[in-house]
C-alpha cells in the first residue's frame, strides 16, 4: 500500500485533533501565567520556577503522529515577559496508512519580551508523511530563539528512512515585516537524498537555530566556535533588528544533541537549557 495515499477506511479511524495555547505576562516583576488552554491530546505543564522565564512543557498524549493527525500550538509573551517552551519528549512521526500528519505553531512576542521555542527532536520514521509550519510575530525590541531538530531514523535502533514525505515551513516577522522565511522539503526518496554531498553527506540528523533580536549578531563568533565543522552560522541586520541563523548536521541524534546542548545554552542566555532536557 502506498503510505501517502488515502484509503477509504482512513475517515473511520480515530485521528488526533489537538490544540494547546499558553500565554505569559509580566506582573509584579515576575513572569506570570496569563492564559492556558488544552484540547484533545495537547497538554501543557508548567514546572515550578522561582525566577527567570516561565517554562512551559508541551505534551502530545497520543504518543506520536501519523497520517491524518493534526496538532496546533499557540504561544504568546506579552510586553516585557519571558518564556521558554519545550516538549516532554521527542515527537515521533510514524508510518502513515494514508494522508499526512500536520503540526502548526504560532508564536507572538510583545515589545521587550522574549520567547525561546526549544522542542526536543522530531524523529521521522520510514513511510511517514509530515508537514510542519511555524509562524512567529515579534514586536519592536522583542527577541525570539527558535530551534527545530529532526532525526531521520534512529541509527542505534537500526532504522533508516528510505521513503517518506517531510515538509517544514517557517515565517518570522518583526512589526509585520518578513525577516526570515524558509521552506524545507525532502522525499519521497529520503535516504538517497540525504547521502548527497550537497545535502548532508549521509548525516541523518539536522537542526536549525534562529535568533532574532537586537544583539543577535554579537553571538556569531561564539556560535561558530561551538558548531565547528558540524555546520555553519551567519548573521545579518534586517528589519531594524538582528538575525543569527545556524544549521547543524550530524550522523545521528546523539551526535546532534552533543552540539545542540552547548549551543542552546549559549543562545538562551541566563535561562540556559530547559529543565526537562537534563532529565
């Protein structure tokens, strides 16, 4: 059966339809929860913290995504507030019996506010189909650290992704002006495409980190020191703010995380790594 086709019985199968939203505000010199919404398999937990950014942990209680599943997140930091958002575990995209799984995230960052979007890795399985979108809107003097990491099969488990469909779309705006846009797509021949020297040269794990904020370009030398020969980084002044973009390539998920941990710690300032990353 073609994993990307939509058989007639798909409409009768139970599918994930989930939506979660969390907003933070600045009140009494602290970051306070302003709004929390959970629907379906989308759950949000807030580990206790005495100071610093509010930390939100997103959970997909379905345990993964497959064809026909839909999950959406809405994240907001009001003026002057700060929040770090991560996931409880790696998101797994399983073999599809028909159609594609879709994930969407919208992020709004108010003036002088800061959001770090740091989900754990997405693991893509053979014969899966997945589409992911990320839309970020920043006000003047706002900062956003955005990261997405993807692993195409776990080499330690003997997995490979020969055929699949994976699409990733980012749009980042500052005061309504587009400062970053990218569309990444791979498939249906995933493994053979990754093996091309111009793609990853056989690496099965990739990550993109984007820092948008007034002092983003100042971090470039330190970022390049961390990345070494595992990727590259560049910085620009655009839309009245700064932008730093880094990309990482690794043989597997373990090697990728060895680079991600110090890089996220560097770019996330005093907030450092999400607590759950060390569990």
